[in-house]
């Protein structure tokens, strides 16, 4: 219902640009909320080993901040105290996004009338002690704190806050968000703690292993690149997905062709000569691994991006060992697809 009325409004002949813009914003926001809930369920029921790397927390927050602001709305101010560069953590970036999205949504629920959300990050000093819990060798970690000015929690709620299916919301709560955050921190060899007082807000403290800056760390901000690839073949039985991606990529000069079944893959590659293949894992006739094998028979080095709504990457393990293969979790941003296409172009040139 967060999308339906706006979809109807946008289709009316008298819809103004303002109505279309507002409707698109609400629909996009609802999609992100639905994505977060489904990923919570998938990641709790099908946990997978994080794919970690050195994450610059300043660059990460700059990319994530617009999503946080969209979730929080206009009544909640966001204050950031994260260094713009130089503070690195060992993390799976997509899982860090998920943890933060859950903490931000939790903070929004604690501030229904508005307030302030403060995000900070720093490297704790050696032998630091914390009132909220014990962190062995704290100098090995970076600490991210998410603090709200909301209603706070009583001790009996705090005692159960990370338990699966525990929620204080009368409606709309899954009780999985904080349980998933706790699970992910354990998989990262990190920690998450909460401190709160009724009427004085809450703070969640996330500890991730500290990382050294990569040797090739970029000093200047990353600039979005358009892939040189001119033809993308989509293998997906959902025509709305293919049509939507094609409508967006055509503006960047990228030709998009689509087929709906796996058995067509070899013929399509021979006739279309794509630069990249976007392959859905759940096709009606063959599964993605079978289609992938067919592709590799005729095009051993053709870049392939698996695209799936499933949460468990282990089913794609063999394919992901191939340097010309990548993975995108649905729903994804078109910018993420383009960035992955650029990354694959670099890999093919090696």
C-alpha cells in the first residue's frame, strides 16, 4: 500500500511532474524497505560467509547516507562524525549496509516525532574500557556508534533486543533486524552492543576488525564510469526486469538484448555477440549453473554476472571462482550493474 496509490496517481493523464516525482520517491523508498526485510529473512535463515575486504568507512558512509536519510524522513536530522578518509575496517560491504540499514530503521521507530541520529566512527585506544561490554584488545577494531535521541529502552527490553523474532512494535516489525545484525557481527569476528536509558535515547556500538589502507587506495573520490561494453545480453524470464534495464542503459549507448530461457543461451551468444551476460539464476527451464556451463562451452572468457533474489551465494560458489564472473543481489541499482561491467572489462584486459 505504500506503492499502490502512487502508482495509480502516476498513471493518470493529468499527473504533474511533481506528482510523478513524489510517487517515484515513495515507490523507491518502499522497495528499499521491502528489500531490507527480505534480506533479513534470507540472511537469518541462510547465513553465508561474508566476502570481506578493506572498507574505507568515510567513502562507505558517503555512499550510504542518502539511503539512511530516505529511511529517516524529514523529521530526523542526521549528524555524521566519521572521518572522510583513512579509517578502514575489514567488512563485507553489502552486509555492513544491511546492519546499518537495520540500525537506522530501529532508530526511526524510536523517534516517531523527530529527533537526531548521530553516526560516529573511530579507532579505540589500547586498553580502552567500555561501560556497555567487554571488547578484548580494542585497538584491533574500529568502533561505529549509531546514537538516537529517542525514547530509549527499559532493561527488560535490552536483555532481549538481539533475540530472533523479538520486537516491541505493535505492527510492522519482523523481529529479525537486530538479530541479523548480531549474527553478521559474529561472522565478521566483531561485536555489537547496545546501551540505552528510558527517555534518553539509545546507542548501538559496532566493532569491526581494523584494516590497513590498501596500497592502491584512491585519494580522490571515485567517479562513476560508463562501461565500454556496447551489448548486454540479459537472460531472465521477467520481462519487466529486462525492459527496465534496457530503458535505462540505452541512454548510455548500451544495447540490451534479452531472452527468457536458458536453452536459448548458446544461440543468442552466437548471433548477438554480447560483451557481458546478466544471468538470472532461477529460470523456468534450467537453473543458472546449467546455463552458465552452456555459456562457458562457447565463450570461456565472456563476462557473466549472476543476478538472483536468493540469499545464499554458496550455490554459485564454483562460478564465482572464475575471474570473469560476478554476483548481483536483486534488487540492485543500475549504477551497481554498470560498475560491475567496468570491473569485468578491467579483468578481461589483464
